[in-house]
């Protein structure tokens, strides 16, 4: 039996989405890897918030237009029902004679011609996912008949056989991997167990989200696809507990996923080739972009950051109840417009540091603008080893020289024995080309603080025991202890740092 544990875990949004539709060929598609389209802006050169107009408040709903205002206003006007269960019924015995067997649970009826040992556990995965969807998005509205929600899925090894038996509709457009339509989904069998489950959860998440608001134009497409990817990224623990919305710990854990789609690798490659997307670019991915596998990676990244970051996750999770485009756009703006500059900065640091096991919570930055040193003032502060960038509270000015002196010891690991480091770091191991434990500095420029994307913080200076710093820009001085973004949890201690202006 599968147990479920929830993983711990601007506004120019596109109104086009992969939503429920009256035609199968309008349904969601999950596509194989493809080369990214050229021309995406590098965050180092982008000004992501210049295009973030604040939307007007949504209009009062008129007649039968429930997407014209937030859900609270909708509910006051009319009762919302989900779509009636119009799934076709099939002769399971006749299908079994053709080699297609049915496996049924409370939330999924699965038809498949794959190995029965592979097929039997899959409906229970969707039952577990359903409970998580309800916790995240809220319960589904009832249908007019009062029936329990269930979806039908097909996992196909022999596509032609499913077409011949009527399980695959003749008017369903071609798709390479998976597709959904209302409470039904179809997908090609995958050679790896992990990705078979991932793709199934992805398409089933679409079915649930569509049922939550049964109408066309469901939420912006980055959210609709990103959330399907977020839930699809899962882990099954040794005791059978399945966890959704996880950050993959290492390539080996999800090797099948990496070989097939590799969301983290896709972003690492794009950033390395200076094709990284700004936050605005990621929020403006439209339906047509999903012929390119990178679009799924960027949509996942936006949802993963907002879902896990301690400053944003509570606000982001509340958006799950507002899936209609206008309601979502308005709620997103109301939630994030006030601190969109810091969110843009958090995004830039996230995508440039992204790796397997990236610890979003510990790596999160509490952005705090500094103040200038006065005269011969000396400021002291501590830099914790188990955190990401930390504000010194000091504003430094381009063209001036500052003296930084660091002391203390930190522990970077406890096994097989404690790894002790002083501010210069330990050269037996390196991260991003610098000794583990080395004290590092960067400056968030005043332009970034005023609405930029924190590209200035990508320029990192090694401090070690101390140096004279000549900042290239005016802004707030940030420091951190060099370590892998996936290995902050076992660090202990802090360095003490003093900064003063050079005489």
C-alpha cells in the first residue's frame, strides 16, 4: 500500500493554456527533447520587470462567464459543477482477449497492454496523487449526478491495437508521448519505470486541474504544464511512501528521467550557453513553445522555486484554487507584485545555481539593502555556513576600496569525520572551481535592488581570510560560505567578518 507524504517542501502571464476542450486535438501534449529555440534572453542581460504591468481588477461576472473574476466572486453568483462523467464504457472481457487488460482503483481505470507486473501498481499511484491534488488545489466541485471522480487512462505499447479497439479515438491528433482530454489520458509506454510513472502523473494532473475548473483557457500555460511537471517529479521511499513535488537528489536517483527529459540538465545547458530565460520570459511561455522540451523545464523551474521558497510558497500554493485565467492573473499580481524585484533576483540565482538536490529553502536569500559606512566605521557580522547568500547590511560604492577580514571555523560535513574549514577553504575538495568552505562575496547593485534581476550577484569574488575589495558596482555586499547547493544541511558554524573603508 502506498503512503503519501507531501514534499517539503510577473505579472505578464499568458492566458493560453493546455486546458479541457470540446475537441481531443486541443488536449495537452508532452513532447520529447528538442533543441531550444535561439534568442531567449540571458538573465545577465535582461531587465525582467520592465514588462510587468499591474493588471486592472477583474470585471464583475456577466451571465455565464465565471472566469471574469476571482473564485470567491464566482461562488457568490452561481454553483460550480465539474463536467459530468462522459467517459465511454468498454467491454473489458473483449479487450482482454485482444491483450488489453483493465486495472482499476478508486481514481483511475487503466487500460494497458504492458506487463501486468508493471501495470498493477500504477492505479494506486494516481490514488495517492489525487489526495495530494486535493490538499493542494482543494476538493473538486461535484458533478450534477453526484458521482465520485475517476479518470480513464491508456498506456499503450501497441498504438494500432488501441486504435482498432476504439480505446484511442480516431479523431485524436497524433502525439509523441502523452495527451489528456477531460477525464481521459493516453500515453505511449516508456522503457523506464520512473518516467512511465512521471508521464502518467503529469497527464493525470492535467485531468484533475481541468476538472477543478471545467472550461477552456485553464490558467496560464506555464502554470498548467509546470504544475503537472512538479507533481510528476516524485520519489518512492523504501517503505513504499510516494512523495510528490520533490527536488531530485542526484542523477542516479532519477536516471531514467534524466535520460528521457532531464529538466535540470536542460536548464543547466541553456544557462551555460547563455540562453537562460529571465523570469518574465518564463512566465510568458505560450502553448506553441511546448513543441520544445525546454519549455517544460522552465515551467517546472518556476513552479518548483515558488512552491519551495520560504518567502513565496504559502502565497503560491493558495493560487491553486484560482485556475481560471483572469482570476489567476489577478491573484498572482496581488500576491507577488510588491516584491517582484526580489523574486526576479531569487529566480536568477536559482537557475544559475540549479543542480540535483538544490536546497531551495537553505539557499533562499533574505534580501536586505545595506547602508553606507560612516567615516572610519567598522561593521562586524556573521556568515552562517548552512545558508546561501547573506546580506552584510553594508552598502559599498563603486570606485572605493573596502577592507574585509574574516575569522572563525565552520564544519562542512560530519561524516566520515568532521570537515573543518577556516575562511580560506579546504583544497581537498572544490565546488564551482573554488575550495570548499572559502568565504565568497558578491554585490547586489542598486539597479538590481530597484527592479533588476540580480545579475550583478553572479559576479563572485573570493574573500578567504581577507582582502581589499574594489566593488565594480554600488550596492549591498552579500557573503556566503562556498559549498554545494545540495549539501548545506550538514554545515555548522559561521565566520565572523569585519568590513571597513580603506584609508
